[in-house]
C-alpha cells in the first residue's frame, strides 16, 4: 500500500479531524477512489468496528470534496464511486422543518425557536496500527500492512463522561505503550500490575506483546471506577485484539486510599497479584491523589525478595503537581529516574486534538532501601 494511503487509513481509524487529514495530492483520482471503496468502505474490520457516524460524515465530506478537485484536473473520465456517495448520503440527517419552526418533533430546541443544539460526540471505535518491532524495511514507497498489529477500543469522544476522564485514551498512554513495545524485555516473563488502567489501551498493548513473545504472565488491570473497568474488560476481550487470547488477564477495582488506612484487603490483593512491574499512565493529575498513590506505590515496591520497579508516564500539566509527586515519592523512600525517550510520532496517532505538544515524561521508581525478605 502507498504510504500516503496507509497514513490516511490510520488517520481515519484514529478519528483525526477532517481538517487535519493528510490527503496527498500525489495520489491520483483513480487510486484514491479505489482505496476508499476497497480499503475503507469494504474493510471487514471497519464494518464491525467503525468510527462514530458523526466522524464518518465529516471524513466523507472532506474526501468527496478532494475527489471532486482531482476530477476537475484529471484526464480520466472516471466518476466518484456511487458507493462513496451513497455512504455519505446515508449519514446525513433527515430533512428538518425550516429554521424558526417550533415543530414538536425537534428535540433540543432553544426556547422553541427551531435552533437544534449540536449533539454531543458519540462513543466510537478507534483502531491503532503499530509495529511490534521497530525496523527499517528499506522501502518508503510501499507499506506491508501485514507487519502491523491493530489495537481497537470503544471509547468516549468527550473529555469527561459519567463523571470520569477514564473513558478515553490519553497521550501518556501512547507514550508508555511505545516505550514498552521498543523495550519489550521489561515485560518479558514479568507479572504486571497497571494502576488506573482506564479503558484498557496500555493493558491491550502489554498483553499483546507478551503473546507475541509467547511468554504470557499474569496481568492485573485496575481502576477505581466500575464503569471504566467494565469498558476496559470489554476492550481487552474484543476478538480483533490479540490481547483477547492472553490466558492470564485479571481485573480489579483498586482504591488507592486503602494504602493510607492499612486495609487488610489491600495487603491480600498485593500478595495475590504479586507484581514484578507496576505501570501507570497519566495517573498523576490530581494533587489530592498524590498521597494515596505514592503510599500504594511504596507498599507495592517493597514487598518482595527481588526488587520491584514501577514505570509511570505522566503529562505535566502543572509543574507544582509534578514537583509534589516527586517530593512525595522521595519522602516514601523511593528513587526516581527520568527515562530518556524520544517518541516516534508515527507509532501511534494522537486521538485528542492538541495533545501532541504536551509535556509527557516517563519515570522509573525503585525502592531506595533494602528490600524486606520476610514480607
């Protein structure tokens, strides 16, 4: 597949806004026309796990406009495939009464003036394409799609839904997922615990990489919100994700504040999951959660006869919150090392506008003191 078309496929699957799509002028009318039908419209995966219809409408509008421009400058007599036009028309809303009508069937009107409110974004399937191993194929004019894994999630398109930010994938998760893919030895033959798993993106990556290594070990995905955790389970279990065949994935509702109260249930949970590596992405965002989070990390890292480690990816939104986390970690007897990592922007496409410019850092936490062997 041409790199320009593969990029457009990835952007469509990642719900890149229509105004930001990479629509190349180097692709001919005929090539683009065929690509849109065969690779997008008739794609079995995208038929089962499609982007939200609101997004599809803006996508097809932009692509039809581009096809029309190419058509005007092309010597070919080809027409836009009817299936493309039919798909776009199927996404348009039915005809509404004229503006100003107080027709009772219009919901969401403002003061009965016939001004319908724009509906909130629908939940959507999002599919990421990624390579298990970063390598140079030596060719820049063709993409072998079979070399790529896909990770598909059903997620919210709003920042906050049902009182939580956990129903969509955030930038720090993409950074940490890429780091783990490149440094897969970190999870080789390792028991994994993830804090704040959200809808499961990082968990899917970890489970997939372990399956590719043919060395699956217990993975515990946790969150403090039952709605989020239920969506996490559904996403990890989607049969299009290789993670669905991992034999040892577990889920748990974990309240970080239990670490401040010496809750015996937490002690039992830690002994049960017995992690070698603790992961977390974008879990340092609320200053009020720093104390219980660090208390929990302290308990997790000191309870084994072999050293444990935690890798946390965080987005620095407020410097004082970041500094507060570092201070709390050091006061609890842990060392912090910022890992050098320059993200490959082509690995995962950002699904939140403007997040690409944010400051994301990856930290390694280890116990400073001697590990207790009797715990």
